[in-house]
C-alpha cells in the first residue's frame, strides 16, 4: 500500500507555479483525476482494465463538449486516417464477399497484384497459409491479412475459373494510392463533371489534374459535385477552392478562444480562377471542408450552388496524438466564410443524440422537400462580396437554387429489397458468372451504356429471393415501378463492377434531379 500513497503524495505536491505556464489549466482537477485512476486500479474490489478505464474517462469528458470532439483508439485512428492520407500499404485490389469467399472485383492499375498476375474474378482462398474462404471471417480481419508494410510478402492461394488447380502468387506489398475524385468526364460537349468524395491529402492535385484533362476535351464550364462529401483536411479545401478564386481571395478564416485567427487565401495556379462558369452541387450530407469550398465560391459570387441546405459543420478539430497511437480530435475553433458566416448549426453541449437527429427533424419539418419550410436565421444575415446578395449563417450553406428531395422515387417494396442487400448480392453473382462474356461483348463503356439490358432472369431471381424472405409488392403497380428501379440500379452496379465509379456516376447522374437542374442552368446561359 505504501507505493500508492507515495504516488498520491507526489501528485499532490506538483508545484503551483506550473499552472502559470498552461493558462487556464487547473492542476488540482488533473491531480483529482489521476488520484481517482490510481485509487480505482489499486483498491477496487475487482480487477479493472486500466486501458479501458482511461478511455472511458476520456470519452466521458468529451461527451460533455460539442458533438464533433471525439476519441478513437489506435486501430480506429489508423482506419479513419487512411482514406484521407492519400495512400495505404497493401496488395492493390478491391473485393467483395460471395458466399464467404473473397472475389476480386478490380485490380488496381500498376499495383502489386497486377504486377503479380492476379485478375478480376479471382477468388483468394488463403493468405500466407491462413485460410480465409468458407470460414466466416469478418471483413476487417481479411483486410488486416491482406494489408501490411511496403516490401512485405503476401503469398496468395487463388482459385480461377477455367483452372483446375489452385494458383499461387507471391505479391510484394506496396503503397496503394487512395483517390478522392470518384468521377471526371464531359457531361455535355462544353461542360465537365467532377465528383469529389472527400478532401484528402491529394484532393487539390487530383481536382487540378482532372480540370486540365477536361479542358483538353473542350470543357468551358464545370459542375463540381460535393453531394455526400463529409469533408476532410482544411488545407485540401484551400487547394480546391484555389482552382476557382483569384490569387489572394479569402477562402476561410478560423477563430477560437485560445487559437489565434488564421486566414486561408487562394493561391497557386488554379485553372478556373477567372474563366468559365462553376456550378457546385450540394445536399444535406455536404459538410465541413465541402462547405468551406461552397461558402467561399458563393461569397465571392464566383459560382452557383445548386441542391439542398448543407449539413452545417463549422467546427475545427485539432488532432492530438496520444502515445499508444490513439487520438483525440478536439474542437479548438470555428471557421467562417469570407462574408463572416459561421455555418455551424446550433447544438447543446452534451446532447449529441439530439444533434444526430437534426437531419431527421429537417425531413419531418419538410425542409428537404419544400423551400418554404426552411427556416433561415434572420439575425444572421450577410452579403456576398461582389454582388451584395443576401446569404445566411447559423446552419449550413443555403444553395442559390433549391432542388427538393424526391421522396416518391423508390417504392417500399424496392427499398425492402435493398435493405436485405439482395441487389448487391445478386449483382456480384451475375458479374462473377458472366465477367468474361460481358467484357468481350462490351469492350467500351459507351457500348454497354447504349446496348446492355438487365436480363429478366436476374430480376426474377432477386424478386423470388425477396419472396422467400416475405418481401413482396402490395400490387402489380408497385411491382412494375420497382422493376424499373431495380433494372436501373442493377445496370449501374454492374457497370461499377466491370469498370469503376466513373462509369457508375455516368449512369447514376442521368437520374439525379440535382444534376439535371445544373445542366438546365448551364443551358439557359446564366
């Protein structure tokens, strides 16, 4: 027991003068937390997990703050950072599971697996002697076995259609690029389309390069799709916005209680800083860095925002790395658009569950379907910097052109089929069975887009499986409606499996009301 009291005594005698070096830090409260941890660990009637005890304490403190301050353990921290870091280390394939077996969907160009000779459609049944097929291994465990440090070896046992014996491949792991631009193509003879999934380390260069490619194809105007974009790095937002704003233009500034004001301005060699029309697409899931770009373009009257009011995340998190690889993301300031808007939506500290229900409340109030139901804060009125148009703060970016959410698009029957994952499951089976035939028949996506029709046998199989799960349409009218939606979704999913997300978006955008409105806007010459 003596060592316990000795440790407590040391904590209690921490010099009071130390507090002056840390501003508002109350060291008496820190000592109290430390004493509680020592006392519980040493004296509690049952043994305790000290790591979990510390993590619970951190989570408990953060839960009383704003909704975006958070803690992640070492494993989750690595997983969260990978999509934004620009690369990860692994074997270079995308895959999905079919009947407990890993099926390679795509082999990343010039990646380790392509160099080793792995093909789309191959089934990986073992990694370094460990069986991963037919053993009900979860996806995260499989990912752990496939990934590893650059230069390490992954010995793959593969089953390939048309080959009787198991094939063996020695794959040397390498850095695999993570692209944040999902799609980039000419959507009309003079308008380009870019879909940006998130704001990662390479987003600025990716967008710049894609604009350059599209301009060579005749692009004059650009549609930048930030729908469903949850944000990412602040510097990436600066780089993307710099493509559209003249050098030196304010993009965003941050300000906090302790953190000094920081201004980010346009810089570099943006390709559309003054020329060409810019349309940015947003929806209720557009957040954070995506709102910074949207707000800056809107405030400078450089482009037109089309869609629905954005999420409303105007809080800046500072990552604090902890010794064991875990991380605290602590809110340290607010960010403001060039006109001075803070677009963070209202929240009550410690009431995260209520905050998380905001989008559902917007839907219930009709804000996603009717512009007249949107309640803008009349106390937070601002003016754009060039034309003096009225814009509002206090909760997301309100688009210049509102496009309501179409709640009648899909029937309950169709949504039930999706809920049971029947569409993805049967698409994988179909592509797996017909990959060579489809690739041979449709060498170009344009041929597939024009001529491919979803076979009735595929839709019949999905509906029959739904029936076995007691998922049935209420009448023939609902069945016919669901059938059309099912055929469209199957075609887009098959295109994604055969090519990539670029081709997927080329099909999906034909049905998107927001994309259609953007094309209409451009055709009107505004």
